[in-house]
C-alpha cells in the first residue's frame, strides 16, 4: 500500500463542508477533514459527503494502465456483497466458503496440468502475496538442502529478469535474499535461457519466469529456461527449481495457448501464482498459488491454528480477509466455463492486436510488442518529435483515458513507451474511440509550442 505521512493539524481551514439541506437549523455544515469530529451524523449525510468526493476519481473502465478487473456482472457483485462480512480464515465458521476455495484450487490444478502430482495451494490477497509465499518456499527448501549438506545457508539469491514486477524486489529485500536481476537488452526485453543459467550458482534458491510481463505483455520462455537449467545441472551445476509468475498469463495461456509448455508439465516448475483479479476476471483482492506437490511446500512454513474453532493449516502473510473475492472467482468459473474464458480472453487479445495495428498505422509510432502474449502491447515514438510519450499520456487524460508512459527496464531505460492493457469490458467500440482521441491528441501536439514533458513530471509518468 502507498505510504501516507501524517499532516499536522491545519486548524479550521481544512474542513469538509456539506450541503445546507443536510443541516439542522443553527448547525454549521462542516466537519474536520483530518481528525474525528466530536459528534457523528446521519448515515445518508456521511454517504453523500463521501459519494460526492469520489466523483473526482477517474473512470475505472477507461484506465488502460491497470491489469485489474474493473467490470463484473451484477450477480457476481450481489454474491460479493453477501460474503463481504465472511472471514476467509475462519473455515470452521464458514465451511462452505472454504469448500469453494478448495474447488477453485482444484480447478486451477487441472488447468495447469497438476493432475496426479499431489498439488496443494491456497488463495491470497493477490499475486504479490502469492509471489512472497512462493519465494519463501523456495528459500526454505534451499536452506534445508544446504543445512543437510553441512554447507553455509546465509547468502541466498533469486534469479529473475530486470523486467519483473516490483513485488519480487520487495520479496528479496524483506526476506534477505539477493535479487539477481538479469539485464535485458535490445534483442529481448525479458529473461532468456542462457542468461538465466549463467546467473545461477550454489546459492540460487530458484529462477522466476514471468508469464506476461507488466512492461510489454510478453511470455518468458519457461520450457526453454527449464531446459537450460537441466543442462546446467547435468553438467555438474546446482539443482535450481523454478517459479512461474503467471499473475496475468496464468489464466490466459490455458485457454489461448494450449500447446505452450509453461506449467506443471515442465518438471522443474515447482510453483505457480496467478491474480484472480486480473485475467481471472474478479474485482481486486484475490490471488492464487499452487505448489507441484507437498515436497515443494516445506511443512514448517504451515501454521496450524485452532482459536477460531476447528484446527486449520494456514500459510499466508496476513490473516483475516473477506471471502467475497474467492466466491466471485468460483462464480466466474461456473458462469463462464472453459469455453467462456476462452471467448473472453480471445476477444481481449483480438481487440488488443487490432488496436496495436491501427496505432502503428498512425505513423509516428513503432510497436514494442503486439499483444501476442497477454492482451497488452507497448509502443514508442519512432522519431524525435516536438512532443514526448509523456505529453501524449497527459493529453489523453483530457478525454478521460489513463494510458501510462514509462521507461523500459534497466539497460533499455532510454526507451520511453506507452502501454495499453485490454481487459474484459474494453470493447472494440471503446478501442475505436481511443484511436480517434489519440489522433486528435497527435494533431494538437504537432501544432503546440512548449517543452517536452519528461518522466519525472507529475501525473503522466508510470512506475512499476
């Protein structure tokens, strides 16, 4: 979560005012903004104050920066409202919600070809927590092997491309693991088999492969990376397991790229995570992680608690959380089925590829990616022009669009791009409107006079 500093009390100058019709005769229609008022207020007044402020937020459906689901069916929203007070951790009190979670884990296990392997898994608050759990399991297994061999276990490292999502850098910093960020180059913006194997040594707890980069939407070559690690081990090198960060691609590839070997069909893959709230099509607040078998998840990472009723095993970084998102995930699995998910993801990819091609035809842009993985593509300005991608991003805000501008990973950070994430609900009609607005912006910027906006200026830049 973002950090918010405490603001010293500004006195009476910083107050929230509300409509005169909501006040009684003689009352002042103001309440302090940064401290509790002495008295409360009727619920409809509190609602109206907050409701009016929230109108200043952007339209989530026009936010093409986020990977997170911004539309669900009314029936799913109703189920979520019914379950918002259910504590997901309290499986004794809410056994059916726990059963629904179990069903979701089994559905994912079959999608990821874990049948017969004894796979185990759980829901999380999102892929960031799931990545932390996957990383902890890798570290524990590595440490156990080192201790049993009588070797030092104080300098673990994790190998990954410099294009990983920031949660992996957080994991390494929080849990005292060296982050071996393999540089990317002009030929490829992601981890390669050769570079992954070269970065590994006896202290490597694992290699992370990303199925759907946040920078450009590309899949990293999981099977090829695994083959390079096989060759490394066969040549006398260390045994290095893999984790697949399928935050976005984990619920795209099973439906659109069925022949691609990236999941538990690859023996070296020990764990996989996915965001239910990305292409799992659920509102924010749910992720999933699965391990190949019980050996991949060390027993001493699992806690057993009984003070909520019956004894239950738990592996999580938090404790209490609502069951609504898990129930919504199961709703989508029932509602859509395999064919429904395939249609949704195919529609998103088709729209992304159509829009990418149309933007390329506009003239000043070169595509960095073409939505051949997840339904995401990035593009840059081809030549030096009197405006930058940051100017374009800022100008598109005047139409309500949020299209992020940012630089590529280290070693490519001299390249600034714009990126579009196509999600369920972003129709071809909306894509055409965006294209029309982009054309208008380009005409305006071509005739405007002023300095180019840079990545450090407010609003237009985007940070991973």
